[in-house]
C-alpha cells in the first residue's frame, strides 16, 4: 500500500497559475492573486507534510467554488478558471514542501465542483 505523504484542505478561492508575460528582462505572472494563493498552498502543506519526499508522487486535487448568486451549489464546475492552470498553481506550491521537484509528479487526478465553500482538498501519496 502506498503511503499518504500529505493530506489537507486549503480554504479560499482557488487561483489559476496565469500566463507569464515579459516586462523588460523579467518574466512575471500575469495574475497578481496567484502568488498569494500559491503561498497559502505552501503554508498548509508545511503543516501537513512531515518531510520533503524525493520519489514519485500521485496528486489528487478537488477544487470547490461557491456559485454565482442564483446558481445551484451542486454539480460540476464547467466555467473558468481552467482546471490545468489551477493544478499548475497547486503543484508549484507543493514543490520544495511536499516533494523536492514537480518533475516527481507521476499522476494527477483533479476536478472542480460548485460547493457552499471555496477551496481545494489536496492528497499526495507515493506513486
């Protein structure tokens, strides 16, 4: 049985890892909220992960978003932000905290749903 390396929930509105753009010689993230969200991921991961893992991992992510007023809080979330950009932000936030490098991520299972509460549930295990 593969062991769980970290399992935790991060409350707050998930932010995508936006597109990068060049400003002079520097390359910056186009979304200013991304750094704060990635920092929250790292903060909660540090509390949940007893060590930094150096082997392959599988990452399971369940994103939750509160729906716009008048929408049902049940069902799949089929609007922006893009799931792949949400995943990228979380994987970068786990790098150096749960695993040494995101190249160690061998499998990702991710979904996004409407819910009464916004956030992401993160489960990382040995691959």
